[in-house]
């Protein structure tokens, strides 16, 4: 690496910030953040205790005062701290002072460890907003406390979901975390609120897994330059740079703009075996993905126009999507 490239990396690193969150088992707190744009790294570790260099066994003994945490290095110009907070709240039970789900004890407590006064103010504001939303029955007990020394966890805890994917999925399900998240977010009340804001076709597609008519929808032959976002949540999903004409009657893309913004699910309806595509944050039904697309991925994301809102390139900065303008350079 030459000196010029090293200098650019150093300058970029100066712009990065740290965020540290405790949300129960740190295995489960990595995946919600790691694939988001602007996230440089997510490291599992320990914070908030009174001993030096604690081990996992010591922390679990509840004698060190530490909580299991993830420490995130992020670029605030691309992914804001406020957005990190939104993601954080959606992963935990903020009313449980005794641990998280199956895991009990203070080492599994929830906490936001702030690194700056600005982070503290943002965290307090987001906590108040969550309380006022009425989404949870009890009080929000998650601590907001100053960050202290961070101790990375042992190597086998880092990226556990990649090293032990089957056990990781079984753990999430068995602990009750996934069921709890599903019961508190994207609920029937949320769907009722959306019914007032969406058109009948948008609601049918995103909330009832419907399909709009081919060749009679907004974007199947649309060629504008810009970003396609979830009609419900506004999360960025696809770019016009990856859109192509598949002659199927629906907008088609070779890939999502951020892989972490979409999820895939086996779909056995209509006497077929297909892979459904849903948005990560709002859980909107988007369409399906097929293996008959162009290279290099060979994928075709066949998406309902009714699930999308288009943000023209010239409006992206004004509408809060300026960080994605670099895609078009």
C-alpha cells in the first residue's frame, strides 16, 4: 500500500465513531448491525464492570459487574447514531431489568454506553420516544451510562453466527428472542396504522403477501435514476443501477442495495417452491428472487412496484439518502 492510500485510510478512520450496546447475549447483537451501510466493524466484548481483562467465564459468574456488549465502529456520515439506536431498540426487551429472554443475570442486562455527550442526548431522546409510543406495557428500564473500558471477548465468540450458524439459529429461537421481537414489532396494530397510510394495492402487497398485475404497475418499465425504498419504512432496498428489463412485467434487480435490508424466506404457496423477499425493518412482502438473472450474480429480484417508493437521484440528499449518492459516481 502506498503512502497516499495509507493517508486516505487514516483520514477516513478519523471520521469514524464508536457505539456500544448491551442487549443480552452478544452473539445475537452482531447480525442486526454488521451488514448495514457505514458499519466498519462489530466486536463482541465486555463493559461496565470493575475488574481488568475479564474472561467469559468470569463475566457469566456475575462477579465482575460487566455486561456482554457489542462495540460498533461506524461512519456517522453514512449510518447515523440515531439510526443505530432505532436498530438497537428493535433487538431487545427494554422492560426486563433481570436479563434478556432465556439469559438471566446482570451480565445480560440492557444498556446504552454513550461515548459523547451528543450520544447521551440522542439516547435519552430515543428512550423517551420509545416510552411514549406505548409499544411496551412496562417502563423502559434500559440504562444509559458512560462508556468505560472495553474488553474484546475471546476469539470463539467473535462472529459466532458465521462459525456456528445452525447452533446460532437454534439459540435465537430457543431463547425466545425472535418470538418476542415478532410480537412487539410489525404487529396487528402496526398493520392497522399502515392501512390508513397505504393505498389498497400497497397494503395488499406488503401486508398480505399479494401480487400486483404484471405490466400494469408503476415501475416495471420505469428507467429513472435513483433509489427504490420500502413504501412502509423508507429503508433503502434497490438502486436503479441494478435494475434491468427481464420482460416479466415487474421491476427486476440483480441485487439489493444493502444485503442486510432484505430477508429471504421459503415460499410454498400456489403449489410452487419459491424464495420470498421481505424487507428487514418493516417485514414488508416485496416479491421473490429467482436464479435466472444476468451475471455476475445470476439472480433476478422480481419486486412489486407497490412495495416501493422511488427517490430520484436529485432528491436523495434532501430526503435523507445522501449517503447513497456515492453509488452513482
